[in-house]
C-alpha cells in the first residue's frame, strides 16, 4: 500500500505503520504496539494511570498551533498528571481520530511532537487506535510509577503552599492571541507549548509533600480541589506571586490586572503542593501561601473575583 | 450546583459527579477516580493495556443504539482486547467528549451500560476525563492481567484454528439495519450489543493457545493479522463454519451469501486462536481450519473475494 498525501490516501494500516515507525522502545515494554494489548512490567507492583481527551477547536486550533506543538502538548498534559502524583511517566497509549482529508504531514509532525515530549521523561508509546472523525480527537492515556503517590487530600492546616514551574504565562499568551496579537513571543509560545516541571513532582514526593496537583484550570481552581479534598482553607499571598515581565506586558496592553493570569489562567501545568512548615522546600519550589483551618481559597485573606474554567459553560 | 436536563446545565463538575456516583470499587484500586491519576496494584508485576476510540456516526448511531447499548459496547470492545491476550480486564479509564446539548439522561444510561459490562469481568472504572465536543467521542483504555499473554505471532504450521463466541451475527444485523430492516431481532441486537466470550480468552491461554486475536474487523481480516505476524498461511474449512438460522435468514432476504457475514463481518468480538494439534480444545472452542506453511488466508484452499473493513476508505 502506498502512503499518499492525506490520511485517506494512506488508509488505516498506512497510518498505523507511519505512527508506529516513530515509536521507541524501553525495558519495561514486554509486548509493544501491534498486538491486541501491550504487556508492561512495573517495579513496585503498582502503577499510576490517567487519561485526557483533546479536541480540535476546544483544546487547540490548527491556525494557532503547529501539529508538532499539538503533539508536544497532548503528551505534556498527560505526563504532567503523573508528575502531579509524584511519579514518573513510563508509557502512553494514543487514540487518534482524524478526518480523511488531513494531510499525512500533519500526522507525522504531531507524532514527532508526541514522541519527543514523552522522551523528556523516558516514556514511550506502547499502543493506540486510529479512526476517522470529523474533528481531530486525541485521547492519551499515560501510565507511570511513584514510590509514594501524593494525593490531593493530604494538606494540613499550618502547611506551606508552594509551586514549581510557571504561572500566568500560557494564560497571558491565550489572552494575547484571543485579541489578535502574536506577541509577546514568550507568552504566546507558552500557550502553544507548556513546559511542565516534570522532575519537581518526584522531588516534592521525596521531600514529603502532603498534597499536590498540576495547574491545568487555573491556580485558584486547582487549589480549590486541594482545599476541598483536604477539608482545609488556603490563603495565597500576592506579594509572593512574582509577575514575569512578558505577563505584565500583556496585562498592560489589554488593561487587565496581570495577577489574573497567574490566579485564573490554566495551561502552564505548574505543580502546586503543600509541605509541612518544617520541610525545606526542594530546589525550584517557591512558597506562595499557607494552609489554614476552614474552607475555600483566598488571596491576601479575600476571595478573588472570577472563577476557573469549566467546560460546557 | 444544580444538575439540569442537559450536559451544559450540569456543567463539567456536575457531569463528573454523575459519572463517578455509578462507579464501583475493587481491592486493586489503591487510589480511584478524582485525583490526578489512579493508583493500581498488580499481582504478577506486569499488566496489559489497550485503548479504543468510538466516534458517533462511525462506530454507533444514536438512532440505532440506545445510550445503554453504546455504553455496553464501548466497554465490550475494550474488554475483548484483554481477553484476546488471554487476560482478565481489571480497570478502565474513560475519556468522554459530549455536546453541551446532550441530555444528561443519555450520559446516565451510557454510564450504566459501561459499568454493567465492565462488571461482567469484575472490572471497574478508575478514572476519566470529560470535555465538550461536536460529536460524541468515547475513548476507553482498559488494563488487565494475564498469567501467560497470547500474542498474534505464535501460530505454527500444523496448528488447529478455532474460535469461541459468535460469527456473522453482528454483520448480518448491520446489513439488515443498513437496508432499513429492524429484524431478525437476534442479529439486530447482536449488532447493537456484542457478547464477547470473555472467559474463553484465559481458557485458551491456559490450554496453551499459540496465537489469538479478537474478531473486530472480520474473521478473514483478523486471521490475516495472525498469518502475517506468525509468518504462516491459514486455511478455513467452510463446512466447519456453522451458519446460524437468523444469519441465514438475512442472507436470503438480502440475496447475500450468508458465509460473507461470518468471514467479513466484524463487531461480534468472537475470539479466534491457534492451538497445537495435540491440544484438546477448551469447552466453547470450535475447530474451523488449519495453519499451513506459506502466507495469506484461504477458504477451502481459495482466496475469498472481498476485503475487511478499513477506516478512511
């Protein structure tokens, strides 16, 4: 079968062959792609699993992001979930729904981005499924391992709240793109391509983090998940939230308080965690608030206007 | 938050709450739904994983199948992949993309079907993701365990080919529905709701099956995967392929050789495997052919016209 210019030219088996060719291998993969299921080994007798669905027009736009960037991002949002448990991702499966008229070049570039991002943590693609669909649909499931998984529900009053990674960059980039701007380049690129602080997850676990989550919906919203699961209140200190120069620039240009990008913007995939106040924070982690008795998330003691992103609204 | 009549009324968190409420638990689930990832234990230090993507209008139609049936089917096609490795499914994750206007009743019935089908093998839903999309998109990943995984590539010349489950029923049902018929009821229901022979997978593994696959694309097509992976030829004996009465009825009504439904129809999720000729076939397995030197799949020594289903074609 010849591989032509579009997915329809290549056909299902051509598409699978193209995708499989780019995949690496690893010691824990006993049976890899191409059978009814992959067969994987684990070290400690347990594993972590998480899944995310990305839909064209909702999670990415082909005119805003290249196929390579979409591939990187599709892997990143999933790998980040394993980091947020204090774990290291090992394996990915990918369900891929694509229109027949999609150029095969898009598929190749997407796949290259996916494999490359996974390789940053040593993870490999172990299986998948391809099918025809009207919109591009990307369903990634990630599996990984953690010595000591860190849940959302373990924060205690008196704990310190800290984050690793970047806050507000992707949100500022999204705001700029939405208004038709293509700069500042740093924040626009941050929206297209998150750089989750993968290693900070296991570091926080080793340091004894009491709870952790990755910031996908916005800092306030995701800390709200920790507060609810732990039965505590969280107060952030705005003086500890450093506003990066390009984020400040977007705020100024759009007449928006740049703190909004840090507090409500998603898609940077920072990690936020709580630690006992006796714990020395690992390198790369910055204190931004405290865990208190009560409920809800406040900034300098007050509720912050606005809410985090919910789908269907 | 109030749960209204549509997905948009319920909102993302209402939708997640609704789905989570129906989920069971199991001993191997150390951390279940609601955190960044699930944490699962395994018995033998290894696990199986497979993923399938179902798209509205391609894999199911809301006017042909109820939400409950779609849920049952979405689980079944995935559970079948683990059976086809000789394993038992333990855990599922579900990525669920739905239009905001979808009635919440559809979601509830879908979820009920999904949970019920999974319970047939003792599997539970351990996590998922929901998002808005134009078409209904269902991405299921299944994880399970096998003492001795059976791959596609182990068939040897001289082996016996056998199947378990049903052949041709769903294909005949699809043909009937496509021509506007709603009967025979048995085959129409077989298309809506497969009944994969889950237990036959581990039984074949225990009996020493040399290769195995589930029939999702059609018997000839899927045996072609075994023949290619094993570097062998396979010959089916039509006299051993029993044509069930309702399948024969559809053939007669539509003027189609009913053998076509058995050889090229997918969606029954029968299991087909190869065994050494010395092996006594487990209960429920029926001999239908032989493994030979060479390549390709034949019926009574001849190539059979027609080809198996490929997406994008």
